[in-house]
């Protein structure tokens, strides 16, 4: 899977490179990415259980605009999701 869409998104945020080992960068992609970046991240997560685990952890602790969307995406990849766990609330500006 190409990471071109992810790289394009993060370099637009004054980042010099894509670093998916960074939870901060993952949170920014989940929060401010575009459809192409989200599709690329989903494809990468489909092949990487550790990335799925980290995305789940970010969704559980960072207020995001579409947390249920990300939980459903992770569940579709086989990740165990507890739908009863409260999620942080996003307060748009």
C-alpha cells in the first residue's frame, strides 16, 4: 500500500516526513486527514495488528470528530471493540 496520501497530508502540516510510530501523528491523521489519507491508513491497518491496536488506543483517549467511524473501521478489520467504553468528546471550535 502506498503511503503517498498520508505523506502529502502530514507534510502539509509542516512535518518533514510521515512517522506512523508517532501517536501524535496518528491522532492528527484521524482528526484532520482527508479521504485518501484515511483510505491509505485503513489499508495499512488491515495488514498491521500493532497499528490497529495503536489507532484504537488513540481513538479511546483523543477527542476526535468521528470516533464511532474509526471503531467501526477497526471492527471491520477484526479488532475487538468494546462499544460500551465511553469516548472522549470532541468540542469543535
